C-alpha cells in the first residue's frame, strides 16, 4: 500500500480530526481519522495492517459537535493504552517530528477506547514520548476538532512485515530514540514475564530458566517494574539480551545499543515470533536469533489456538543447547528437563487464577 512506509506528510488547513464514537467498546477496529477542509477523508490518517485497516472513514460530524483547536499540530493516529501497540501503532507517525520540529505545537491523537479517563492515558503515554526524545505535548481528543493547521504523516512502521520501519522512522531512531539519556545497567539482561499478571501469559518454568541464566551472569529484570527512563538506560547499556517474544523488544529495537546481541525465545507457536528479529535487525543490524524450543502450547478452553493467553512449554535441554550454540551462555552443565509434577503444579495454579481449564493444543482439534 502506498500509504505505508513512504515518509509523506500532508499539510492541511482547517482539517477535522474525528475520534471514534463514545460507546465504551474496545473493538478490534474502529471508525476514526481526518477530513480535509472540503470534507474529503485523508487516507494518510489510516493505520494499516496486513489484514486490513485498524481505523476507517467515520461519519462526518455535525457542525455543532466540532470544537476549534488553534495552532499547528501533527496528527498522531490512535492512542493505544497497551504498551506494545502504543510503540508500534500509536508511534507509527512519530518519525515526522524530525521533519516538523518546532513547526508544531503538539500532537493530536484519537483514543483507542472513547471511554474512561482519556487524559490519564495521554499523561502515561506522553512520558514514553518524552523519554524517546519528543518534547511536544499530546492531546487525546474525545471530541471532533477543527485544527487550524494540521500535518498528517504517513505510517512509518506497523505490525508484521512493516515492523522494519520506513527510512524516516530509521532516522528518528538514530537521532531521537532515547539518545539523550545515559546508558546505565548490566551487560547481560533477561527480560522476564514472570512478575506479570497470570492472564498476560508466558511460558512454563520461567523461574527455573531465570535461575539458570543468573548462574550465567544475567540480571533478571521485570520491565514493568522500571520507569520508562530506567528501561531505556538499561537497554542502552546492555550487550546481551535474552527475552521471551513480547512488547519490551519493540522498545529495545528503538533504543538498544548498536553492538547488541539478542536471543528471542518463542513462548507460543505463532508467526509473530519472527517479527521482533526482523525489527531488531532492521534498526540495528545486530546479532539476533529466534529460538523455538516449544514442545507444547497450553491453550485456555476459551481460545481456539495459541495466542496472547496461551502458555508455552519448552524443552529446557534444547534451550540450553540453542543458547550455547548461539554464544549467549557458556556453562558446560546441561540444563535438565523440568519434572512433570512441577509443570502440572504450575498449570494448576494458572487454571485456578484464570478460572478455566487449559488443554494441550493440537492443530485442527478442539478439546
């Protein structure tokens, strides 16, 4: 699609920014975006995905519902609360601040969900924007706005293959992506999911893996327990990073050091495992390996296939061999298999917390 990864900026006078309807739903797609002063929908305001569009043309608002916003602003797109989607979907147009600079007074977003405390979402996500080197205030509007001057950049990054980013997005990463903060932290990091709420899922036996990696000199960190500034400092200092596939790797791709070496451990059987490797290579040309040592996917009865809520079970001995062959660990004592009773006990705990049963996934079959 010509709207994606093309580094184009549309300049508009008296454009209309239209958020999604205020019905409180949290749908997989929505109607929102930008109209020009003649009432034509602006295609650059669409966030595209390989499977379609996240947002599409909304109804044109009634004149009495439109508020006026004086000044010069950039359209940012849809503001997600989810960390990973914010980094990829909401920041898809952030590359344009390198071009616009002090031409703009701020960035206008429309909300992912037009309900709840929208300004709290804006405050939280603005801190990430600022840590990445963008000082502009952001607006998360629940009302249609007529903006005196609006710049609408094309999408510079996205999910799937678009995670490699446009030339303009690469320039943003090189020049502004958290570069002002000083590196501070250990050489070897493991980015753990073990302290996340159970419903966020991970893989079984992660605490055992953490113990093995600590013996290899890795520091276990839980990214959500650190401020965004601390996370960036840690990632800029690290030389070796081992991590389950997940959102922190997007931030690592934006701010990590050029000599970075990363091992991504698959936690679910899904094509998304390779997205992080592609993105890290694109931004840093660094040494990245994706290790899929899964032997089972444990899927809740409410899900048809492995996904965000499934738990992976990997072969610990194979993971040891894979990490050693890739030069991430050096110990000579192989990691033994996890006892079946330990796996069953962990699954039982997950089922109790989630209030539902999990089954071993077999393609094409349901429990």
